C-alpha cells in the first residue's frame, strides 16, 4: 500500500521548525512609544538574556529594555 509521503514530509518539517522556534523562548524587547515593542535578541536561557540586557543598558542608557518570555504558538497543521 503506498504511503502519503507529502503529508509526512510536511508534518515533520513543521515540527522541526516549531521545535527550533521554541528553543529561543527568552527575548529582549525594546520598549517603543505607543506601547509598541521591538524584539532585539532571543536566548535559550533567562540568565543569558539578563546578562545581555545589562550590556544593552550600558550601551544605550536612554533606551528602555525588558526581558520577556515569548510564547510562540504553533499553527495547526491541516
């Protein structure tokens, strides 16, 4: 019986992308006017993000940065 290889390929491709995106769940956001934010960098651990935010605050003392946990939601595969 033939297999549906397209379905398996697309499913495994989506799973690997989603896993790769979940690896860097900690992010540093720069706070902009009008309650907007811009993601500056992503990290695997909170401690790495905390260390880099200290560097950013020294380099750009007038800018506002915050460490956030970025919950990236996967899209349903149909």
